[in-house]
C-alpha cells in the first residue's frame, strides 16, 4: 500500500489533498480519482452548473511527485440504474 494525494485544479487555483489515501498502486489511485471526479461533476447538488472544461485532477505520490494528470472532461459520467 502507498499514499496517494489527489489535487483538483480549476484553472485558477489548486485544491490540495493534504490527507491522502492509502491505495494498492497507481491503477487503484487512477480508479479512485475517476470516482471522485464523477462525484464532483455528476452527483453533487449545486455543482452541476459548473464549467468543467478547465478542471483537472492530479495524483501525487508521498514525495510530492506528480504521477498522473487528466482533465475532468475526459471522464465519462457514471452509469445510473
């Protein structure tokens, strides 16, 4: 297990993850990040009207090195049943 940190960039500022999440590997971190983005974009009341085109998620390791970055717009909506 390793600590991963998930920062959100909205084009103007960065919302830093100071707590981190303990996950098995980068694949688990990527999957976790996608779920977080889906929650922000498609599930949160009051946030649905936002323009997500400039928003990005970055994943960092415990040393602060960036492992992955992607645009919110690259994430598909969660399937609902």
